[in-house]
C-alpha cells in the first residue's frame, strides 16, 4: 500500500492477459461515500496498511530532518490509532492527514517530496 493510502484499486491479470474480476465496486452516484466495507471480505476496505506505510515514511523523515516536534506529535497519534481496534474511519483519516501534512512540512527531509504523498498538485498543505 502506498504511504497514507486510504483507498486502493488494483487489477489482477492472469498469464494469458485476461482480467481477473473481483467484487463489483458500486458507483458513488448509487451508494454515496458511505460504503464502509466489502460485501465479500471482512475488513476488505481498511486504513491500517496505508497508515502503517505512512508511519514508516514518517520515521525516516524524522531521522532526516532537524525540527521534528510537529512530526513527532503526528507520529505518536498515528501509532496510537494504528495500535487501536474499532476506531472510526474519521479517526484513521485524521491521523493519516495529520501525519502526511507533518511529513510534507519537513523541509530538510527527502521524504517530504515523496511522490505518493504529493500526488495531487491542488492539495492544500494540510
């Protein structure tokens, strides 16, 4: 999972180049933004893998930067969220957003320029 990812879609192709289909994804126009989980796989849509990868990137940024007070606080909150069970999606998204922003603000760290946390040119620097 890319660092900080909250959603992912991937395609599997067999050795003959045929697409292996999975559970149909409902259109947002049909179900809105409140589809919380897969109908086939328990915890099929989860936040922890992306949060874990982002924590690893944050640790690397912390080692490479000078002023890490805000980053340390965001890392602590993210680690607490990652270790907990049964949190709402909002709590995970807040932890991901805050940690992503703290990493992006580490001017001396190469991790601040990681392409996967700077995907959207119109994103605000949270």
